[in-house]
C-alpha cells in the first residue's frame, strides 16, 4: 500500500509540474474519498496544498468530519460558506421558470443538488487560480463506472488520482494513511440533501459494484442496475461529446 501511495504522490507531482502549476487543492466534504486525497496532496506538496470546505445550508464549524480531516492531515485549509450564493442563484432560476410556466417540480431536488455541486466547482477553480494550483478530484472507480458524479460539478476537476481504486481499496488506503475511523466507517453520501445515501440513490451497494469491478459474478438484478447506470452515464465519461469529423464523399 505504501508503494501505491508513493506512486500516486509522484504522479500528482509530475502532473502539477507538467502544468506549470504551484501545487494542488481539494474540496473536503468530510467523506472518505476527499480525506484520502487530502492526505495525498499534503504528501505531494507539503507547503503548497490546500483543503477547501464549501458548506451550503450549514456553517464551516458544522462540518466536524471535514475539519477533523484537514487537521489530522495537517493540511492548510479555507472555509467558504456558499449558502447565500446558492439560494440567490436557485431562486432566480426558479422564479424565471415559473414565470415562463415551465417549472418542473418533479426533479427540483436533484436539480438543486447538482447546482450546489457546480457552484462548488466554480468556487474551487477561483480559489485554485488565486494560488496557481490544480484542482484534484475525489472520484473512485465505482463512481466513475456508474457515473455517480455531477457533470461539471464534482466531475469537473484537473486530476483524479483515485479513478482506478475500488471503494474497498479507498478504505484500505485511508486506513494506511491514518484517516479517522469515523470517516472510514461513515455511510457513503454525497450529501445532496438531508439523509441522502449513495447506495440508496444508485439502487446498488458499493460491495456489489466492487465485486463486479473485480470480475466476479453478482446478483443478476444488481448487474442489471449496474449496467444501466453505466450505459446511461456514458456521456459523463465523454466530455465534451463531438461528432466524427465530417469528410466529403
């Protein structure tokens, strides 16, 4: 595991150097994936790394797991509350669509959650540009395969060091790095809304996804759900999509 960690640390250093950047930052949510990335960028850039806490509908001090992560990783951090920015933007969208008579209440909750993710992305890039840093993402192999990320939200980053790690491997790496048990054993959630759970929203467990990614057989119904998630999210892994080059016959 230490060799794998050092491989990722060296890769991060190489990519930042190639880009002519000064260091790296990550949005810290309090979950296991962002915790692992926090430790990795601290190792890679001891004096040029930053954790960014971006709470919405809560204060920075109301994120104990995120604060514990940056403190335990000895990672410099900044907290920026985005509640007012989000409310103002979402309210303007809602007002204009209602005025047009075309407001869709059915997917309003998910639409708002995705707006939050994209607002955080924009904020991360603004902060990153201030320091000359690259934005490091937290998506793992399971999230990439299922498309369980917001297009141009948490999927809008420069580097994804965990992209080939199954969820179980992220947990193993987290334990080796010294991430707290509270974060490692925390119920996976993108915190899109109160009580939201990754596995409930996807309709499949990370255990089943990991087994499938290991090449093992899984329950036929789980496989059907997983294949559907993969197929319908293909556009997220091909950004941006463009047509084949037109050729005169």
